[in-house]
C-alpha cells in the first residue's frame, strides 16, 4: 500500500526576505551591517563628502515669529508635550499673576532656548551658504543633525533655507517621534542602534557645533572629544561649544585640567562661541586650515580635474581573482 503523498509545500522564503529571521537575535549582525551599508550607499548616491554636525536640545519647540508658542516636549525627540505643570508660563498666566515660580523660571529659560534655536538656524545657514561655493563634484560640509526637533530642527532648517542638502540621523525610540520637515528626504535616516548612529556622526564630520542641551548632547559631545583626545580620529575636527554662559555653568572643563584629569592641551580640542558670526569664523578657519588647504585636499582637487573614464577602473577582485561567478 502506497503511503499518502504529502501536501505540496509552500515556497520557503529567501533568507533576506525572511522577516522572522531578520528581526530575531540571529539576524542582529545583518541589521547592524544594514545600518552601515545602506547609509553608505545613500551618501555615495547623493555625493556627500563630509559634514558639519550640530548637537543640541530637542525638548524645546521653536519660537517662530508668526504662530508658535514656547513648549517643552515630554522627552528627547518626543512628539508629545511635557505635562501642563512642567510647561513654561504663558503670557496670560504671567499677566494675571497665576504663574508659579517654577513656571516663571521655565518661561525665562524657554526664551533663552528659543534664541539658541534662532542662532543655530542662522549659523547653519551661514555654513551651508559658504559650503555651496566650494568647488568639487561632491557636497562639502553638509549640515547634519540628529534629525529631531529643537536645535536639530534649527540646524536643518537653516541649511534648507540656504537651498542646500541637509542630513538628519534620527533614532527610533520607544515613544512617538518624527524627523523634522527640513531634512533632505533622500538624506533622512532612522537608526535602531545608537552606536551605528554615532558612527555616522563621527565618520563624516569635519566639524562639530555643540549648542545647549541635556544628556544626549553631553553624551555625543564627550564621545567626539574622547575620540579626538585619544587620536582615534584620522582627521582633525573643529569643535565649537556654543553658549559659554550655559556650558560653563553646566560643566567646569577647566577644573578637569586643574585636577589633572585631562591634559592642559586637551582644552585646545574645543573653542567657545557666543554669536553665529563668531562660531562661523571659527568653523571656517578650522575647516580651511585642516581640510581645504591640506595636502590630501590638494591631491583630491588634482584628481577631480581629470576626466572621469567611461569605464570604471578594475577592482582588486578583477585583477587578482579568484574568479567568482557573478549572480543574476
């Protein structure tokens, strides 16, 4: 007696189309590699050579001249506002005397942060406008942010208003959050892994501007400063800390040198600025000296003057083998 023939099997999914596998612990390495290779492909396609990164608070909305009101967000990158009792006092609350001391203090701070928003917007516009004039086939010193609201939005907005490409390296968080609308769509990224997002901040940056912010801003600033201090960066990076009054109250960097926790020379890894004009002058000088006038840049300029061949140069694989058959 013949055994029953099994039912026809459904086609097994291709490994790279198997969502259960890709989203499992076994697929983690592929997810990490994807957050390296996919941005690399897009940066190449959009001809991005390097960046100027802006860090700063995400919790404050802008004070737009026409129709915005100062409002604190619930968390870094959140789309939801903070509770009512944690919001800055509104004008009508101040006029009526109903505002608490805490809300009055928050209102004063919110005005200060709104000014930083406008300064970041203006500075980013200055950087982008200058970078647009630089020769070459690729885009130089592209304004980049963490992709969220607040100072990040201001940076992307300034570059957008200057008519330039601008990058947003967003992070997927447990609560609702969205990339700001001023990012160039083809250069809007959403990362799962913080360390891969940080990699792309550091990998392309030739300069860093640190506006007032909180835990995230401190984390990102000190990570870049540590890489520069330990000479793990193969390039010189210009670091401008914006808002000396704010930052010198938050952290005492000079005390680190006085106590021997860092070398006195480490204080030269960054410079303070208090106006967009002052910050732009520092950025332009650092970028020009360390990059535009470097031997590497001169060689790149020489190569760019050569005609681009119709056929690409042979790769090591083509010259030295092994002869691996191409896939279809």
